[in-house]
C-alpha cells in the first residue's frame, strides 16, 4: 500500500493565490514499490484465474510509472476515492486538480496540486486529511519475479492510466478496474465480531478519548494474516476431533438403533450449531503475537494522537489571536476555532469543524482588508449616468 504525504511542511512548495486557493508546487502522488492486493481487487481477476481471497504482491514498476506520468496531468483531485469519468463526474467530491508537470523522480511519481475548496484546505492544514492516494487503471501482468532490491512480487502493473488523486485519511474505495493506494478494502470484508473483540481488548489500554477506529483498522490486516497461519496449525487438531467422533459412533450397539433413529435429527441440528459456533470462535480468536502487535500499534497511535492534539490546540490559539486576541485554555483545536468564530459573529451553523481554520483566516483577512471586487465586462450604472445625464428625466410620450 502506498500513501504519500503532501509536502506541506515546507513553505517553499506551498502558497495561496489571489483567490485563496492553495497551490502546491510539487508533491509525491505515487511510488514505485511492491504492495499487497487481494485477488478480487485486481482487474480481470476471474479471467486471470486468481483466487479472490488470496493476497498477491504487485509491483508498480518504475518504467511503467515513468510511462504513465503524462496521464496524471490535469486530473481531478477528490476528497474521497470514487471513479471520475466524463460520463459520470462526481462533481460534489472535486476539490481541485493536479498540475501539468507530472514526472517520475525515482522512486516517486511527482506533480503539483491546486486545492480549491476551503473545507479540503482546512483538512490539509489541520492534518486531518493530508495524505495523497492516486487512483488509476492498469493491466495486470501476472508474471512473478524479484525486484532489483530483492523483493519478491507476483505480478506487475502495466499500462497505467491516471484517473484521479484523492485526499484521504485512512481507508480506500475502489473498483475492479481502479486501484487506490491507501488502506485496502478487504477491511470491509472482515468480521465485525473480530473488530469488536479487538476494540474491546484495546480500549482499557488507551485514553478514553483516543480514536480506536484507525488503530483497529491498521491491526486487522495483520491479524487476518495471523489467523490464516493459526488455521493451518488448527487443522491437525480438528482432524483428531473428527476421528474421536467417529469412534464414539462405532460404539453404538444394535439395541440403541431405534434411539439412534429418533435422535438423528437432533444430532444433525447440534452439529450444525456447533459448526456455527466454531465459525464464530474463529472470527473472534486472534494469535497472541498478533494481539501484542495490535496493542503496540494502538499505544503508539494514542501517544502520537495526544501530541498531535496538543500541537493543534497551541496552533489554533496562535491562529485566532489576530481575530479575537488571547482565549482561555480549551480542550481541542476545534473548540478554539469555534469560540473565535462565534466571538467574531461568523455564522458557523452546519459547518464542519474541519473548515473552521479556513474560516478564521478569511475573517482575519476581511477584518484587515475589504474584499476585492472581481472585474466585470459590463458597464456600471454610474458609467451609463455619466454618458447620459438626462436619461432619468426622459418621459414617454403619449
């Protein structure tokens, strides 16, 4: 999986134009590397004879990315992953565009970006939605091999054609013909019971306000792989249990034949129920190693989130200072921005908190300078009056 972060930490690549749109001079939008994909995600997987539930490692070959670079010029920048075609454009999700200078600089595919939407800009600046994920069509060449770095792959992505680039947090939405380089959609196919079990286990280990969902999602893929290994280990034991059941059946005497006939239906029902229970247990069980890994991921994520929240609050306090001065200490950056906007009499009803920082900047700008008038081609009313000073006095004759 490849998720590239926007290069917003350097002022040299970021700027705002006269209309308030965010311009990014250059950013990584994809990378030449090997990533795992379920067979069902690969285009034409049925014709290729791929197992839909098996993981295949596909290589975004450097030569293929270099060849595909021009197709990533001037394509839509979306706030979510969804196919974007002229016949069915997702206008409500378009928030910008890529520039026209896409090039491959090993190992990255790079291009500039224009972000037009205030909510998207706010999401970027608050780091809520700062990761880039490219989406493209490709042809799967399932010829296995090894990269020059010694990484084994099952196939190569060829004839890539860029469709869109998305600003993402976590998660990926795609289709059979498009691949998006963020978290894989197999998470959607995993058992809800498993997710609930992991979440319940991790909850006591984290702060009550920690966001578990992202950490659980990250851990699930690793746990799924661990479960497959566990299944291999469980196989012999399950076979032994089946042998024991067969022995018990053989011990039945002829005198119990009638009772056997009467209880056959009950036994079949019980067996079916037992199988359902086993399926449930398999979904809920995770290996100790995988769980330890998940716990470490979650704890690390909680620490990073706490530091991130602290920095966000301090930044928010600095951002609103030109608008309302110093504010009393608050628990979250959203609260700081919300309070400042309310004190400045800015209507925020129905506005998502991710847009607050951008609204604060706009309020500060309006406070300092009046909004410039956009040039119009038509003559103004005053110009007409100057040209025809007596026009208003003319009366219609009868």
